[in-house]
């Protein structure tokens, strides 16, 4: 005893003393020191095979384990305690086994024999703790070895043993579903139990059997549906039983388990569903809702009704219960009700619509999680008949909602308006309201789409620009609203000043040219305006300098202020626009014409992140636009990116235009100072070549001049300034060039031709092909370290502009290529038609090839040579690969 007092860390130290010592520690280091000394004492006792304090050491090890310290050295002590004859040692051994070990430990296999002996023990308490341990840590191997003993114990006389055996059986069939058939009959017998503990365990076992085995589900559906309904009816109608009563309800846990079993039995089976309809209606109507236990039973009842086969009356009753839940003061109950209603709307939307007002009130709740869930439910409730009323309610709440919620709320409103708008004027009105209240919270896609719709609503241009002017006066701090306003004033400023396009519901307003410029000046000088807004404002000012001659000098003064701006984008725009205003009066009106109508179909396809909309064109179908219009699709896919279309595509919502991606040209980046005369030439020239700018009819083709009108596109580099300064006074005189060299004109048909500097692919003609007396060399059009593409050419008789190209692809690497896709883009004067490839798999080491035919029509044959940009995508070992290049050296005459 003296030793125990002197050494507090001996194996004889009591558990309470160790806990007291650990709690007395003031730092983590002190705690680690105490645990380390205690573990050392326990190791010493284990090595000395101390039987007297084995149970005490195991208890201390379990406490140390719960503190998070390693206790693996005590695992064998658990097995020794389990092998002891006495119940106290077995109890602490099994407890240590469940805490210190799990099913992944190999040492667990050593306890299988002890478990088997204890499951056959005459002492019911030893059998009980063995079942408890097996139900917690049973592995698949142990389940196969001990399943017969557990199955036998399901028929024990002791209800507690039957209960524990049923719970252990649940673990066994989860680990080894093949053993489910052994437990079907004993599980069905357990449903007749009078003891609630054994009964609820039996119900749980039946539920798990139905989930893991279709055979068990069919068996229990036939044998037990009637019995389960009877048990539930007895529980619902049972008199007061003190041992099972909770808040005036008899055994709510058994209620819930029985309802879950009925849900599994009734799902997908009309007969079983019909049989349980009456008892479900009784539970739904008789259960009290003033206590949490009753609400739990009602929720399970509703979930069962919504899961079994169709019964419209029951479902309306269930949805009405959820409607009552929404009026509950408990946030948890309202949240689960909203979750369930989101699932119920797919089954019976009309019944959910009756609770629309209550759901809208939940959108205004103080709890953030309830607000978000209710907003998602409102979005699902919207249809063509209620879209206007629901949108009005949401926009009204947007005015008073929390700042944290405005982003989610405005996003849902914009999505609703875009999806269900039937009229463009309603679409524009609602979007302006959202931008006025939450313009700083909406994404760029929203105001991009609004500009596209405004561009297409030619009869609403005047109404829109006046509405934006009014909104700017009251909500000028909303960034997205400012951007749309400056764009519309730049495009339709004369309609604002002259009150053009007035609608009957409008009140006329007086706006002078100076007032319109004031708006742009305010937007330019706002300290919160970002680079995009100021760049758009500079373009709008440039356009107003042409349309409002009386304000031209004032506009120029505003533009000149930014010639020294630290932001190169704004500095460059300011310098270039100033040159246009001061030196090029004769071309300014033509240069600054209104943008052509933006193509909604193209924009919506790119906004969805795919160009697949053009693929549908070959079917002759039409595309439904979000604002209610129906627009026929374009002609069949002629070239890769619809480059033959004259419509100006809207900016891509992803921020990277697919055209830029294919050509390798960055149209949005700001050129560096050092690259104004060097590196920036090649991208500009490639773009000019693609758009065929420089043809004789510049004056009549305004779509070629709108490159300065795009709000999110950088203006041309310093070369454009040189080109502008060298313009002659007459634009109508075409400038010709030899067809062989095909020099390119400047952006505005100036006098100085530009020779394009593009990276060409060198080739070595391996052979020649002769058609109609003309000899065309076969070329290696593209070659990399792993891939080679060869072109051979032929002409159609009587059609010299059309060339048939036969492409052959070879794989020179040691890996097979899959998902092989070839894509190409051509200038606007060339039409391209691609035939399907012969395969999408390319064998390695040149052992096979893929062939693909395509046809190109050069509408300016003899004046311009063919040029093509190619991109080849494929997969190597499930990794996406991409190769691309530009081909300019086609044989002459194609």
C-alpha cells in the first residue's frame, strides 16, 4: 500500500485517480507526460502478466484511447480478458474490444473462437455481451463463421437475447448480403413479438433485408404486409402504457420504424400500397402535432405516403400536413417540410401550389437556411400562369432583403425571368428592376443577356434607353445597371434626346444632348467604376461625339483626360479615340454606326458552354429563345464556329470566345507597351484575315466596322493609329493587290497594306496529284513529334472554286489514340464542309490511319489563297490532349 501512495503511476492506480491527475494538468505537455507515465506502468504490468489489475488497466487504456493517444499495445489484453471465465473480466474485455479494435485489425480473427463459445454459453448475460460485441465489430469473415449461432439465438426464449440477435443480424447481412435468405423466416416471426424491444429490432431487421435482397423483399411483402399493418394499427389505438408513453404517444420509435418498413414494402407494389392506405390516413389524422414526437411520426407518415404507389387523396393530405409544418415556430420542422415539398412537387405540383403564400413567407424568414431552401422551392413552383405574380413578390422582397441574400435572390429572379418571359418588354422591365436593386450582386451573364435582348428588340430601343436613364438617376451606384445604361446611350442616345419610339404607357421626358453626356461623364468619374465600365463609357462617348456634334468638343475633352491613365487599356482607348475625333471627321460617322443586331441563338449556345446548337440545324428545327421569340436555326454546319454568319455574336459568358480559343488570338487582353509594334501585329492580322476586312466594299459593310463597338473587346494596337493617320479622303476607291501575294488592307481600308505575320506549317510534298490537267502536290499539312496529317487534293469538273481534300492522319507515338476529333476554321470567303472521319481510334506506331474528306469552296479563287486553322483533339491513357496549327502554304490555284 505504501508503494501505491509513493508511486501514483503503478498498475494499481485507480481509474479515478488517473482521471483526476489528467484533469489537473494545466498544459498539453503536462497531460502528455501523465499519459506517457501511465502507459509505461500499464506496459510493465502487461509484461509481468499482472492478472489482479488487468481489468483496471483495460479501463485506463480505454480512457486514454478516448483522449486520442495510441493504445495498440493493449489489444491482446482484451483478448485475454475475453478468454477469462468470469463475467466481470469478459465484460471489460468485450468493451475494450469494441473500443480499441475495429474490423480491419487482423488480431480480431483471434477472438472468433471465444465469441463462438460465449454465444453458446449458458449465462444469458455473457451471451448478450458477445452479441453486442459482434454487432459492433463484425467483419465479413466473422459473419460467415458465426451466422448460424446468431440465427439460432433469434429463437431464444429471452426477449433481450432475441433483440440483440436481431440487431447483430442486421450487421451480418450488411457485411454478407448472401446470408440474407437465412434470416428471412426468423425475421418474419419477430414481427409477432409482444415485447417492444424485440419487435422494433425485428422491424429493423426486416427493413434491412428488403434493402439488400430482392428475394427477401418479395417474401416479406407477401408474408408480412398484413401483419405490419395490424401491428401499426394496434400501436396507434393502444391505451395508455406508462412504460412506452412519450408525450402522450405510445412508443413513437416503434411508430417510425413500422412506417419506414411500410414505405419499403409499398414502394413499387400497388396491392401492398392499397392495403396500407387506411392505416396511413389514420396515423396522419389522429397524431397530435403539439409535441415533437407527434411531428416526427407525421413526417415519417408523409414520407411513406409520398413513396408508395399513387393515391391522390392521401398525397393531398400529406402535403397539407407539410403546409401546417411551415407555420410551426420550430425552424427544424419548417426546414424538413420545405425539403419534403421540393420532392413532392414532382409528384403533385398542384397540391403544393396551394401553399404558395406560406412558402413565399418562408423566403422572408430570418433563418438563412430556411430562406435559401424556400427560394429553391419557389423557383420550382413557377410556371407560365403564376410567373408574373411570383416575380413581383420576389422583386418586392429584393428591395428589403439582407445584403447576404441579395446575390442568391437576384440570381433566381433572373433565371425565372429568362426562363418564363413571354414578352420582351416584360423581360426588360423585370431585369431593370433587378439591376436597380441588386446590380452589384448579379453575374456578368445577366447584363450580357440583357444587352443581347435589347439589341434584338428594335421597337423597344427608345423605351429601354429612357427607362435606363430614369433608373440611373436613382440607382447610379449599381455597377451592372451603369454598364447597360452607358451601352444603350452610346447606341441609342439620339432616341433618348428626341423621345423616339414612345409607348402609350410612357410619360415623355426632356433630355438634352448635354444631359446624355452628363450620364456618361458621371459613370466615367465614379470612384467605384471598374475598368470594364470605364472602357464601355469611352466607347459610348466616342459614338456620341458623332451623333451629338454640338457636344463633340466636350466629349473629346473627357476622353483626353485619360490619355495618361495608369491603366493601359483606358490609356490606349483614350489615345486612339482622340485621334479619330481630331483627324478623321470624314469617316467618323461610318465608323461609329450602331452595332448590328446581336445573334441571340449564337449567344445562348455559347452561354450554355457549347456550340452544339449549330448541329441541330440540319434537322430544320427552330430554337425557342428565352424572351418568347422563335428563331429558325442556321444553315447546316458549314464551318467549325459559324464563321460564315454575318451576325455579330454576343460575348461569351465564359470570358473566352471560342473563336479566340481556336485561332490562338487574344482579343480581350491589353497589349503591353513593349508589344505595341511587335508582338501585337500577328493577332490583329490573323483576325483581319479571318474576317476578310480589306475588300472593296467597306462603306456598305458596317459589320466589318463594328469591331470598335464591342464593349468587352480591346481596340486595335498602335498599328491602327498609323493606319488611321494614312487614310485618304476618299474611301470609295478600292485598293487592289496582286493575287499571288494577297497583301491585306488595314482595318479601315487605308493605303498601307500589311503583310500578315503568321506561324505557318512547313511541309514537304511527298507526291503529286493531277486532276483536269492541273497538278497539285500532296502535302504534309501538320506534323508534330507524335502526329502527322497529310492532304491530297482534287477538283470537281466544271467547278474550279471547289476543292476536295483527302486528309490522312498517322500516329507516330507508341500509345493508341482514342476519341480522335479533327476541327478546322477558315476565313469568311471560304466555305467548308467536313465529312465524318473513318474512325475515332488511331493505332500506335503508324500501324493504321484515320482518313477524313472535306470540301472547301474558295469564293475568291485567283485573288486569295486558301488558309486554314486546325485543331486536333484526342485521348491518351484517358488524358485529354490537344494539338493545333495554322496552314497557309496550300498549293497555288486552290
